[in-house]
């Protein structure tokens, strides 16, 4: 009987201790949640916070290419024109011959296309064109309206054609939604890069937008929300060697910051474990330390919110429903300048080179 009573007393003490310890952890957890919150798995389309609209991570392992720059594979059984389910390691998206996105319109926002591997062919309704990839970025202000195509030509006939890219949609404030369309190339060679070296390896940061220490990204397009440094916009792609640690630079109070952990094993952020292929909201004005137990890849998007109503319908993003209706009407009447290309999915030949031909006649060319 005494042993039974003693057992119950110990159980009560242990239980009380657990409750007390639990309360202490809960308080600590609550404080931590103020810095790190909203941890969730990533799908195909990643959720973002104002001023961003969304981000998509494309990763496709295309086979060898044929004479039409499409896959050598038999494409029967695919839902061509709407092929978003991974089959044999890749998707055709809206492409039926060449994978990618044939001519389609946009208004009211910007696309930032970060190509990590592979090449993208751009064509638009202003007659501009380009081929870029392997670390290049195209920053396009759709503004008042533009049609463009983004095709992924399989140029290599003797080996596989891997493609990896992020497409980020960045909103425009109302005052700039009807600005003239424009695109700017951020060539890989010109993108600022920061390295943090330790005994355990390197942390490598690409500054597509924003600054770190003395390193500054290329200047964004003139009417972009990111063009004003007061808006605190940053797009950073970070590669971390196994065992390395990185302290994320603090930003302004009120800046939205989201961390996307897309490659590696579990990541430690201020002691909180972020599982692989998850995102987390990070308080921008607090010190945050990231530890990588394995080779790790992270994308960070941040910016002061625009704070205006967002009404989106397909490829148009405006502030009111009336403006969306007007966008459809304008597109039906003008086609945003028409389509000067012979097909809806132009491919710019088989030559392995990078170039951009702008609507104003400026031509840029880079070696592959």
C-alpha cells in the first residue's frame, strides 16, 4: 500500500514538473514564434507576402531534344496544353511541341525569372526577344499590358536538358500599374555575390535585389517597387555548405520576410527546425541565425508591403474589379500590341548563346 501511495506521489510530482516545464517551453516557444512563424510545406506554387504575389519553383529533368526543340520522348498520354503533372521527371506546362508557356498576356505587376539551370526563350508583343539562363535573371515590368512567351527549348540533342528556375511575381503600386512595359536583363556575370567563409565551408549569396554589406544588386526597372531602397525589397538565393552558419542581416521594422528552404536536410533557424521543402516567416528586424547540417539552398523574399487592395484574375493584377474588367476589355480590343511572331511558341534557333533584343533596338549578347 505504501509503495502504491509512493508511486502516485512520484507520478504527481513528475506530472507537475512536466506541466511546469511545458509552461516554460511554451513561453519560450511563444517568444520564438514572434521571430519564426507560419512554418509550412511548399507546393508547386509558393505563397508569398506583400509586396510579392507568389513564387513558382520549376524543376524539370527534360530528355534529349529533337529537331523541333521538344522532347525526343513519345508525348502520348500527356494532357498537352495543360500538362502540370510530373511524368518521366518533367512537365510540358502549356507547351505542346516545346515545353513552356506560349504567348499570354499580363498587366499590373512584374515577373522576376531566376534561371538556375537550362535556358529560356523570351518573345513579346513589342517585338523584343531573348535567350537567357544558367544563372541569369529577367526582370519584366508588365505594366499597362504585354503579351510574352516563355519557352524552354531542349537545345541539347546528345544529352539531357535539365531546367530549374524560380518565377516570382512582384506587385506594382497603383500609381505604376499602367506604366510602359519594360524588361531588364540581370546577366549572371553582373549579379552581385557575397561569400562568407568559415572553417567548415562557405555561404554563397546571390543578390538579385537588395544589398548585403558593401554588395549591391543591379538596379531594378525604374517603376518597380524594388527600385526605391526605402521599400527594403530583397531577393536572395543562398547556398550553404554542410556545417556552416549564417546570420541573416536585419531589415527595417514592418518588412515582410519569408525564407524558402528548397534543398537540403533539416535546417536550424534560431534553434527551430525547418523541414526540407518548407517555408517560414521570419521577423526581419530581429537577429536570425541559420545553421545548415547538410548542403543547403534557401531563397529569401522580403519587402515593405505596398498595402493596397489586390484583385487578381488570371494574368491580371489590379486594385479593383472594374480595373480587372477593363484589362480584359483592353486585351480583347488591342491584344496589347498584337503578336509579331509566326507561332505562339517562338524558339530562337539552335545556337547555344545568350542574348536580349529590347523593344528600343538595344541588343545585348553574352557567351554561354
